[in-house]
C-alpha cells in the first residue's frame, strides 16, 4: 500500500496536529521544529502545567498562563548546563528561585529578568559563601562573605569587590575594620593583630603607609650602669624615614642582655667568663656568641608587662637572650622583660642588673701570666685578671610574639668598672 494511501486510510503513526489543541491536554510541535510542547491547553494557548522542549536539549517544565511561561517552574539551559527552579515572568527567572551552576555552586534568592538582583545567598564552587545584596548579577551593596578557612567579611561591596567600609575577622584572632577599595584595604583603617599589635592609620593597596620598621633606643649608644642603680630605657618604633610610627600601638617589646663571650685563640680553655657547668654560649646575628646576663626591675609590678625573671636566675636570662636573637632570624621568641608600646613609643622603667649567676665569674682565669690553660697543674691557684674599662653587656630590644615587620636593634651598655661582683 502506498504511503499516501496509508495516511488517507488512517493506518501507521499519526503526525502531530498542524494546529495547537484547543482545550485539554495535548502535544504540539511548532512549524519551525525548534519548539515542542506537551501539556495543558486552553482556548488554543498553553495554559496550566506543561513541558516545553527546545531542539538544542533545553527545556522548561512548569506553569503557563495564556501561552506564556509564568509562575513556578524549572528551566534547564543546554548551552550552559545551568538549572533554575523558581518563579518566572514572561519566560525569564523573576522573583525568588534557585540557580544551580554546572561549574559548581548555586545561588538562592531574588532574580530580575534572569539575573541575580536583590538579596540572596551565593555558594561559590571553591567553598566561599556570600549572603547579601546583588545588582546586575554581582555582589553589590551590603553583604557578608564566609571564607573556607574561617575568615569572615561584613561590609560594603561594589561590582563583586569589597569596597567602602568593612570588617574582616580572621580565624587567628586578627581583625581589620576600615575602608576597602578594589577588594583590598585602602583608606583609613585599623588592624588589630592577634598578638595585640594595633595599627590605626592610612592603608594603600592592602598595606599600611606608615608602619614601624625598626626599633630605636633613645640616648647614647653606650651607657654607664652600676650594680644596684636602675636605668630607664626609652624606645621608639620608627618608620623608614625616621618618623615615629604613631599609628602603631600594642606591640610588646622585650629587653634582654648578655655578655660577649671571648675565646682567646692562644688559650683554648680560657675565656672572659668562667662557665663551671659547661653550658654553651648563645649565638648572635653578629658573628660572635654571648653569655646571658639576668635583668630585673625595681618595681614589682609593671602594667602591661610580663613578670621579669627572678634575680640570679641564669636559665631565665639565657632563655631571654636566646629568644631575642632567634626573633631576629624569624623564629618565635619566648617571654622576657616586656613593655607595651603606645603610639610608637615605649619605656622600660627601673631596669636593674641582676646579680651575676653563681657559675658565671666575669674575670679571666689563667694559670700564669704567660701560661696556657692546657698546661695547668693540679692545685695551682689561677691568676685573676680584670678586663680594663669594665664589662660590656649587649642589650637586645626585640618585638615579642607575632607582630612582625620590625627588626630588633642591639645597642650596647657598659657596666661601671669593678662594679660587677
């Protein structure tokens, strides 16, 4: 039987109607073959629930009103792989809905003409979560960002970037509150570091413009200090240009001291300090070693400072000195005699030289004026030689904790001659 005869006789598969159904439920393929609709009809228009298929694999399934996509529904775009479920107006996402992105992440919130507009929640594929205002598909206005490492930002946004006033809280305890521009700190802002350091001043491109870069001990480079006589050290945190870093407060500084250890090449067993317990000296960044010397304070309590080591505590003095020099190499220091800086300045009041440790004797021990220590005979009384000009102590002032950025200075002060006993 010919195909034309089969069609005329009603046999074989029936083609979709050339005209859309009038009422009820039906299937209709549009003449351009790009659209195909199956669902409810009313007066020849899509009306009620139905599914509209596109030739490229996209589709919409949901509510129709008078032939238009209007109401609740779900839309899949084959070109992008994204899927949206929510409210529609005239074929576009409008109102509240959720968009799932093929690349990962999703957005739930307000839409306008197919774009994110208004308040919503955006989950990025890398784990970042933003809750706040959107405009033209971008973060814009007031919003909060939650980062995968636990950091949070709350404040102003402009075109997907932090801009305006905002507060950043870091998981380590540090916070920054102030102005932002192009997603970095710019303008007036205050950083409170987890160590207690506070920088309140101007920022440019994510960096403070007037940070402290060095610690300076005011006064002469060499001080005469006598046993039992307190001294006061005034410290400045300075910028590169020498100005006081007044924008910085809260940095804890530590002062410690040590005596340069001298080993004479001709006398392998001789040094200016007799070390009875064989404890090795402390290396310094200057190419020589030091023996720690204890410091104390006349005042029993100092506001904002850690307790000083007990008088005569050589181990505590050694820890102070070792950690001061380790701070210069980037390692975390231990607590010492401390003071908190305010507006770029600090003062160590009433610093005292502690009594020399019992196993440290600030004298040169020799078996004889011209005899090597290695040729000593048992029972010989050593000759005692006092270094001329007194004993030189090396003073270390270094930042405590994780403040960072400031290199410690090591000016010297000298004890009065013959006064260290």
